């Protein structure tokens, strides 16, 4: 059975068993599922159903319940926990890694999160609180502080013994080597450890060049390094190069997914943390400011049109083709903007290496403008029977699509240089550019050649 079909069957079964009150059968079904699959099932339930199923699962298997919550993401997961007491939440958070627990606590109401942290501190679970001290979306916030490390003074045999006696070790594919003050000095693999004699000093087989990130490194940069170097994990060090944690590939996958979703939403002027289940009032509050800014830029474009009001009154046919020039410029800019923002996000492009990208996009924009401008000119000529009108439309499209391509490259680069997220603000500026240039070029050319157009209506 296909995975999605199986999840749909489980979802239908959960709803039916919950409706008839067959708690034992429901528990048996839930405990046979993977947390990731349960997260999808939970996401498709109504709020009251989700709370009821979660409560049933918590009573029998707190670990599975919390692993499912972790798979749902911190925002949705925190909603399931919010109605419970601080004592119960603190106990449940012990079932999952401290980095996942920290993410959930960050989304709890302020008073409740403070109570939970205080309770966890009493239970000697200070790791969660220490993670929350790091900035949001940094390596320090998403790392797991429980990282296994070996002393550089050990032999291979002693290292294997230390590894065998350790419990709850995460990601032993890489074995990090530290000195007496826990400075990160090297790395070796489990495979290499098992292929040499036990008397071999660990220093001899370790690799001293270690790819690592600092606690304040942006999580997007962490993901980029893991992807670029094909790593299963990356160690996290503090400002003194002391090993303090590890970011594993499963955390990186979540980061990549979240960052991609965030960039996609921001390109449309939507807050990066908005979801389909976000309340209408909150969505309104998050979307309205950007729409207000767009309204302001629309009036800027309208003021350009107002400058040529006399020309439009004499040649009303111009009003028919104005949206074509602006619309095609906007579409071309969106194409360029998407490519450039993606390249910036993946580290493929910077201000220093932008000349080649700018030249390429300018050529593409000019080429598109020429081809589509000729097509539009022909259609306008046939539609209105006036070759001059078609020629002006074609020329305006060439200008606007060239400007759209160059602006679509330079604007996100400029925003990136100013430490502003290109995905968040680029579309607003690009829309203004293409509307203003499109209207100005088309109506400006029409004004220059007005005497050839006065018969066109």
C-alpha cells in the first residue's frame, strides 16, 4: 500500500475509533505507527479530535506522544501542550532531545514556559534553558548538547571502551576529539577506529581539519555547510573553539524545509511563520502591512500614469495595452527574482560575484523583451490596425523586461548587502520598478510620437 494511502486509512480508523470510544483499539493502532506518520494524522484531525487522541496517547506512551509532537513542529506541538500543567509538560519534555524540547518551550505562553523551565531546572535539566539563551535560528538553538567526544590522549582501544560504555550517544559516525579543556582538535570515523590496532594513539588516526560552526552561526548557513560537504552532522563550538554540541542531518532537513517555506511565503509578502491553520485574525495582522505597502507603491505607479493623462485622453487605446507592459515586466522580474533569491540562499551568489549573473539576466531579459515585444506589436497592430501603436508597445516591452531582469538581480543583492532578507522585501521594490518603468516607457514613447497616434482609438 502506498504510504499516503496507508496514512489515509489510519486517519479514517482513528476518527472512527475515537467516535465510538474504542480507546484500547485506538491505542493499539497508534502504537504501531511511526511518529512522522502520526504527525501527518494529527495534522488532519480537528482541534478537539487532536487533543483527545493526544491525551489518550500520552497516558500510555508519553515518549511516542512527544516524538509525534516533535515531528509536527514546535508551533503546532506547543498548541497541544498549552492546555496542560507545567508539571506535566516538564515531565513530557524529558522524553525528547533537549533541542526539540527547547524549540517547543519557545512557543509556549510566556508564563507557562517560565514555569516549565523552573521545574526542569530543579530536575537538573539545565540543557534546555542553556539552548534558549542562544539566538533564534542559530546553531546554538538547534544543536543537541549531548555530544560524544574522545580525549586526544586516548588509544584506539580506550576510545572503543569509552564508546561502548556510553549511553544515549547521538551520531557516532563521527567521533570528535578534544583536548583537556574540551577544545575541538580533530575528528575520526567509527570505521577507521575499528580498522586499526587497539594500541594506536587516537592522535595518529584523527583528522585535525574539522568542519565546524559556531553557536551564533545562522541555521541556514549550518544547513548549507552540511549540504555542501555531504556531512551527516556538524559539530558546534563556542567562541573559544570548545565543543558544545552537534547538529545532525535530521535537524538540517527540518531547517531546509522551514527556510524554503519561509522564503516562498515571504516572496509573496506573507509572514514566514504563517500556516494554513493560523487564525484568520492573526493572518490579517501579518498580511495587512505588506498589502498596505503595496498599495502605496501602486499609487506611485498611478502618479506616473497621471503625468500622461493628456496623452491617454487623446489616444484612449493606450489604456488597453498599459497593463500588458507592466504585467509582463512583473512576470519577468518574478522569474529573475526567484532564481537570484535561491542562489543567495544556497550561497551560490554574492555581491562580489554578481557581475556574471547580472550580465546573464540582462541578456535573458533583453531577449525575452525582443521576442515578446515583436509578438505583442503584431497583435496590437492587427487589433487596432495601427503599426505605430504596435511598435511603441514592442519597444516599451523591451525596455521594461530589460529593467525587470536587472532590477530582479540588483535589488535582492542590495538588500542582502544591507543585511535585509531579500525574500522579504524584494517583491515590493520590484513591482514598483516594473510598474513605473513600464508605464513611463510606454506612455512616454506615446507622448513623443503622439502626432502619429491621434487617429487611433
